[in-house]
């Protein structure tokens, strides 16, 4: 236990934990500040006292205090020791790519954070080496971690060094364990329900074609639930994985998870003089601010990225666990 100073507080160092000891110390001081046990100006235990009372090396304690100083949480005065300098904290927001709907998530996230929270944004672009490098360089440097992971077997090991109480997985619940925090969307059953809701619109067309391009990182379960929908409701369908095979035809409806395919679709409509929603149909994945204005409006299946960002911000600002799914909804417009 740490010694008592201006305020009574203690930190338990679990020597059997997978969380590094320096990070346990960082977390303990941050938690004491968050709970108002420690406030601005309060003294902190000396390095020697922490080493003695918690069986820690001086290097471990210096590393923890150095991290807290970098985060502007604590400061020091020569010959007097360390004290709480403020409550400014840094949070890592680790996204896959910065697309239009991720911008909605980002602004919702930062706009709902307290003023003393600083957000660092990084992108992994679905590159596992990039993912691991950024995580390895970030462990111990942030108050909390909000991470959008992806389908790769090396991700759980890469995340193992982050305290589970400080980690929030967002968007795709693929690597979470029982005690993990997450705020995600459902790419399977929720998508299926949206297709059922749009069934009457699909019935205008003789066939529904799902373009799932071979370059996409969108969860494969969406395709599986599309097949189930077609089988359950006797809908003729086809799946295209090669973008070069995408050639629109009258009387067909198209679904795609890629905005590149949407752009191709609109270009072909113009070239072939086809009217979206009449000659051909289109259902896009993921709402963006512009889709309601394009060609009288593009129909979409989308989660609420604003709500996802808001819930992620609540995780950062509150000391409460969260395991939540954000609703996925159908927005029907003229394109279908």
C-alpha cells in the first residue's frame, strides 16, 4: 500500500497480474484523481516509499511517474517531490480508416468528452504490423483506450498488455472476452432484420445482387445473413466478389458494403441512362452525411455512428463497465 499523504488513498499492486506494475501504479493514481481522492496540489508518495511499501524497483516507479508527468497529470519540485498538477488526461482513439461515417463517430466522441480529456487519433488501416506497433508504443501512455479492432488472430495478444478496465472495443465485437468492455454494432441478425423490413422494396426487382468486393474488410457474416434472408423469403440472388464483374442491369437491385461500388453504380446509371429506384435499385451500407442528398437519396443500412461515439465517450468519462450494442437501422430513400 502507498503511504497516506494529503488525502488517504491506497494502491494495491498485484504481482501476479498480466498488467505491468508501472501501469498498475499509473492506473491507481489516475483512479484516485478521478474519484476525487486526490485533487490538484495534493502530494504524492516519494519514489522510495512506493518501492518499500509495494516491493517495486525504482525504475518501475520512475517509469510510472514519468508517464503521469508526460500526461500532465502530475509534476515535481526539486527536493520536495511529486504532486497532482491537474486532471488532464490523454485517450487513444484507434480507428481502422478515416471515412465519412468515421468522421461522424470521431466528432461525436470528442464533443462528448470532458474538457480535460485530450484525444490522440491513430489509424491501423487493417495492417496487423501497424496495429501491433501502435499498441506497443501506446501501452502505459494513456488513461483509456478506445480501439476498433479487426479480424486477425494476432490482435488478442497485441491487446493483452492493456488493462481491461481501461480498454473499450468498438464497432466489431470480434475479439472481446467476458470481461471486456465494448460498444459495437451487429453485422448479422440486425442486418437480416433490415433486409426483411425492405422486402417489399426488393420485390420490385427480379433479382438482388450483393457486391462484396474482394478488397473489403467488412465482416463476412453480413453475406451469410444475406443468403439466409434470400432463402427464407424466396428471393433470387447472386453474390459478386470481383468488382470488374459489376455491370448493372435493368430490373436488378444491388447491395454493397463499399462506397467505391456505390460510386461505380451511379456512374453506370448515368452512362446507361438508368434511374435509381425505378430501373435499378441500390442499398448501401453505412450512412454518411451526403447520402441523403445523392440522386434523390441513397437507401442505407447503418448503425448510428453518432450514438456509438457518444457511448464511447461515456466510457472514458465514467468509471463504469459497458457492454452494449448500437442499433442498426434501415433508411429507405429513392434509390430502392
